[in-house]
C-alpha cells in the first residue's frame, strides 16, 4: 500500500484553524463486501480484489465564534468546525479470478465521492475539577457502494443520509464521566438500493 499527502495548515492567535490536504492512495488487495447468490437467496461474503486507487482533497476548519461576536460570553465558549472531503476512487478485479462479478471496475466499495462533517460545540464549564460541554454534530455523504453485485445483479448502493446527533459530556476530577447523547435527531432512514 502507498499513501501520499500534501497538507497546508493555518493557525491564528485568535483560535482560527484552516487546513487543506491533497491526498492519493494505492491499496493492494482491498477487502470488498460482495452480495453472493445461493440456492436459497443472497449471502454477504468478503474477498480481496486486485487493487484500488483513490485521490482527493480534504478541507478542515474550526473557529471560535468570539472572532465574530467579541462581546458575547456565549460566543466566547462556542466553536464551529467543518470537515469536507471530495474524492474519486477506482477498484479493479481480475475477471478470470472473479468471473461472477457484474462489474470488475467500479468505485471502491464503501467510498463516497464526498463527505461532510460539521459540529457546534459549547463549553458550559471548565475548571480544574469539572468540565462540561455540549455538541451538535452533523454528517452526510454521497451515494456509495455497500455491496458489490454478482451474476448480473447490480451493486447495492447505500443512499445519502443526513445525520444529526447531540452529545453532552461531563468530566469530574479528570477520572469520572457522565454523558448523555441523542442519535439521529432528524429520524433519517438508512436506505440501500440495487
């Protein structure tokens, strides 16, 4: 396997962080999830295909909101962050080794063309003995291959989902934690199509 990354970072004195990364990867024998036909239906199996390549760009930024609202106590304790990835991938399989595959060349199974993660964090309290913070976290992705199709059946593709989560973390004496979380606030459904 080979990786190459070129990253540029900017960090300001007023808690502004920006980074951009250009990356490329070559993966030998990637593990791939297959949808295999049997006499009783379809089963999930895993195979090592020949190779996969992917390349893309990642953008990440975080900022304390007191950069925008300087006299606000709420803004001083609030940060906003975002991470975005745009990429292209290609997975290759030898037709002679895997004759049942519908497509021997396709996007890498499990890889999306874009991924977006964002969060808003608010520090409720921070002292030597106690820390308390709440986070609102959002993430989404583009359509991606969930299972590779065989015997003429198309690939099973996982559809985009907009996930919004809430967490409240409390730490006491740097040893004990009490946490509360709510997952999938938007009540999105995970859908796979073939």
